């Protein structure tokens, strides 16, 4: 287990003996590299879940919640970057979320709380990325070989093997070119899905008939939005910037949210318009139904699936970096060099075991939409909608009579309640969907 930061802030910034910092979180990047990392962390194939989230909210509330989430998360990440810049100017550059929280809030338990939440997020996304990648290969396979015998868990095993190989890329910074490709792929499959859909089926936009069910569905949808907009690793991304990092992160955020504006709204509007309340948690699956013709040219959908598949590898790698950094800090000897046998063998073993763990649970529990909701409620809401506002108020100490103070407090209160309700409703949906599958099923539930 990683140790909390020492009382002397200068101690924590002496990183020459910290293998996690020296090897995994290398500080060499430019602001556009941070933009690539941020875009990969936020704009991924989870946006294909947006129409599924809309069916719990409807048109008006759906677009309202989507816009509020976009505004609040941009504001939240901006505040987080300001806090990190403030600490850096004070001689305490933080490269880990857990260290930042423990330093500003002055609480050792906060250090372990952030580790717990980040681990839940990273593992959940690692499982979800492998599961969705396996489903993408299954979609291609079932169209090429309609009577083929391979099952979903076998495709998940293939993806896990590929992720084991890719996981050996040693540092976050070494992913910068992969993440540029990821950004381009997200634009590519969005345009393919949005621009080529045809012959929409009969659909309805009605919500659940029961008032209580509508409430639970709405909070589950909000939790999915939180997961889609969530990041949870912004300090680790900012750590990849060459010092001084002040101001660079905001440019990266502007790049990222430009891509978000294009992809999120187009996918949500088109997918919900096409399928209404019958939208699947993977809109590509809805566009290629089992019991009828494809709703777009097959070659276009096949290309979109390949784009999604390739981007999922990048996303799985990005969200594994915190786990790798913790492993590296404890297992590696910085004096031996990154590629020495002493460090290479533990890295190979530990990262392989981590990917096997994620792959096993992806195959055993295929709940893509529901996993998104649980991760959003339990993980992203605390880290992305509550802690940044609290950290800003504690760092800059705005007057209690100021507007920014009360905006931050209001966001904390609203999203604390949303997180509690979202956790309950998303876990409830997960339990309800548990009746629809068997272990190592070939059908993704949700």
C-alpha cells in the first residue's frame, strides 16, 4: 500500500528515489499532450451509452443534464488545475491526486480515500474497456461468420492478451501518440455513426410508467453521465507536463472540451432519435440488430467498430496508469534504470496479473451500461464533482460572502445527494439485471 505524504512538503517533492514518479509519471509533456490524455480519458466509446442514458430522462431533461454535466466538469477541472498550479508555485508540485488531497485537506485518511476511489474507477474502466472491446470483436465476427461457435468470453480473452502486451509501455508520457490517435478515432466513429444511420425503426420516447421507477432511472442516467464525463486522474495527467505546468492544463482542457462538444451532442441526439427508449447500452449493437437488417451500411458500421476497438486499448492503458504507478513505486528500484532486469521482470509480472484480473471479471460479469452507472456514482462524482470544489475553497479561501464560494458549496451539496441516490439506483439496476445473465454469458446486459 502506498504511504501518505509526510508532514514536510519538501520531503514529498524529492522524487529522485520515487520509481512511480520517475518511471511512470515522467514530466516531459507539452500542453497538447495533456489535451490528448484528457480527451482519451473522457471522450471514449462510453459516449455510445449516451442514448441509453437519455431513455431514463427524455429529450428535455436529457439535454439539460448533459449540458449541466459538461459545464460543471469543465469548471471542476479548471479549479483543480488552479489548485495544482498554486501548490506548484508554493514549491509543492503534486503529481498524484491522493497527495494533493492529503496536503490541502491535512488528513491522512483522505489519502487512502482517494486511493480507494481511484482504484475503483480505474479497475471499473479497465473491466469495461476490455468487455466493450470483446463485444466489438464479437460484432465483427458474428457478421462475418453468422454461425460461428466463438463466445464473448473468448473474444475478451483475446483483448486481454493484447492489453497485456500494450501494458508494458513504461510511462504515461509514452502514450501521447497513442492518445492522439485515440482523439482522432473518437471523431471518426462519431461521424460514421451519426452520418450514415438510415431507416430508423418504430420507437417511442415515453419514460417508465411508475413514478418511482422513473426516479430511479433518472438517477441511474445521471450516474452514467457522471461516468462519461468523469476523469479522476487529472493530477496524474498534469504530472506528465514539463514544469512549470501553470496554465498549460487549461489549454489542454479547451482542446478536450472542443472534442466533447462535437461528439457528445451528436451521438446523444442521433442515437436517442433513432431508438428512443429501446436504445442499447452500446448504440452500435442497436444499429446492427440480431433480428433485422443493419440500419447503416455494413462496411461503415464495421469501420466504426474497428475505430472503437482501437480506441478502447488506449483508454484501458490510460486508466491503468495509477495502478502501475503504485506498483512501480513499491516494486521498482529507481537506481537500477527503467529497463534493467531488476525492474523489467516485476513490471511484466505485475501488469500482466492486473490485466488478467480485469479480463477475468469482464468475462464473468458482462454489465457494460450498469458498470458505467456504478463507477460514475461511487467513483467519479466524489472525485470530479465534490473534491475539486472543496480543494479550491480550502486552498484559495474565498470569502463566504463571495459568489464562487457559494457556487462551490452548492455543487458539493447537490452532487453529494446525487451521488448517494445514484449509487443506490445504479446498484439497484445492477441487481435487477443480474437475473438476465449467466456467468461468462455471451450477452452484455444493460
